[in-house]
C-alpha cells in the first residue's frame, strides 16, 4: 500500500494506492458516509463489474450505497447528463456536508467533480478511479469539467476531491484498448521531465498493459507522485508548471473534436497521437533531435497506440484541425500556448507558436 499526499493547505488530501483497496473500502470510506449511506455515481459498464464489490465492502460497516448510474462514454460528459446527475443528487437529498463517490473513469470523475463543485454551492466528493487513465491522471488534481459543442472541457472548475482510492485490480475488467489508452498518460510523465522513467516505459510498458501487477503498481505510484508534486506547486496553472501536464493535449483535443468526441478515438489515444505530433513538430522546428521524436513515435506504436493522423482516424486538413484548436481553453490574447520538447524529458511551454506553422506541419503529416 502507498499513500501519496497532495499538499494544498486546507484542501490537502491523500491518495491511497493498493491492490484490493475496494474490498477494504469500509476502512477508507466510512468517514465520508452520512446516516449510514454513501451516494455513489458510476456508469453502466463500471456498475456491472465494480458496484456490487463496493457495496459488499461497505456493508461490512453498515453503509448502504445509493447509486446513480449513467450511460458509459464521452457523451455523458455533457450539459444533458450534468443536469440529469444534479437532478438525481437533489432527489437523493444530498446536502452540502455530504460526499459523493465517483466510481469510474475520467468521464465519471470529471462530471461528478463538477457537479459537486456547484451543487448547493459545493459539497464534497471522493474519487474511486477504475481506469488506468483516471488512476494516473484525471482523478488527481481537481480539474473537473464537461464538454460542449465548442470543444472539450470548456466548462468546469478547479475543485479538489477529499480523498482518492486507487485499486489497480479494477483494471483486470477493462478491455485492452482502455488500458492502452490510459498508458499514454503514464508515458507522458517520462516525456515531461523524467527520461529515466520513459526508458522504464520502453522496457516494461507492454508488461504493464498485459496486467503484470508489479509493473502497474510501480507505474501508477510513480505517475501519481509526479502529478501530486506538480499540482502542489501550481494548482491552477498560474506559474506554468502544471501546464506541462497538457503535453499532447492541444493536438489531441483537436483530433478528438474532429472524431466527434466518440469511441472512434479515446481520450488517451488522442493524447498519444498528440504527444507524437508534438515531438515531431518540435523536431520540424529544430527544437529537438529527430531521433528523439522517432523514439517517442516508435514506443507509442509498439504499445499499440495511435501516433499519427491516419492511426487516429483523422483525415482532416491542417486548417480544420487548427480551427478546433482555436476553441482551446488555454487561448490567451489570441495566442495558443503549445507544449513542445527539446528532447525526451525536456518539455517546455512555448507561447509564441505560429498557428500557420502548425497548419503547414499538419498538412505535411497528412501527406506523409
């Protein structure tokens, strides 16, 4: 078992990582129950594999789950289902002092966190992430949001959970594609500022994806510690350090928008392709060695992840993709910052990128 603190003053909380943690949920979540109940939000897929397990564990402490079950998929992160969720929580008479449990992947975690931030002007919530992507990234740090027709995560809030319970055994029920998509966010931590960890990923990534217990425990704890440190230093991206966590996301979100935020391209897959594009664009701009960019592309390809436009199921022009980027929430004064790289483990924020250069690069990528 590992406990990783997120140090944010009076908003600090712990992340607990342990195989079988859900089966011991009574030890960890009982303090968040009120009158013997915990309102728990999940989706149909997770409800089928993990809800009974959580209910059985909590029943040992006499706690009953009041479930709210939503459809699975990125489409649930929307105005429509935010309203559905809020109405359901109000019908269950959730109070400001209550905690809502988010049991699921990034969609459920983001949606529940945002709902908690606005319900009765703010109630508590607990993250119990069940996908690799959520365990290593989205459940930590307090970014909550929904998607809109204009783009991804454009309506939301910084709102920290009270506790995060990570049980890697939940990954046993996931399709391999979901695990691979989450693995992209693991690789990201090596590419940002830890070349040694990227080398570890090259050596052990496929074992992690295949479900090797030691590999996934190591990768989850390593990723969570890296993110917790960055969030503790820069909770709201004011200094620029937390912005490094967006590596691959500017390109990736444009790819997701072009594919309609659908199952055609999962979020982690978009991030994978986005990271490869960011490194190749950096090489094209003379910022990093082409061999470094090729190494990143090769590892993502070997892991079975998209690493270019065709493998991301995108056949759009550079102008079209840049058009999606113009809706990015990081736009400031008409400029869009990009996460670029001087090499593996040497990511930096560039606020002076020419979108015309990006458009030309993407057109060249499409013809490659």
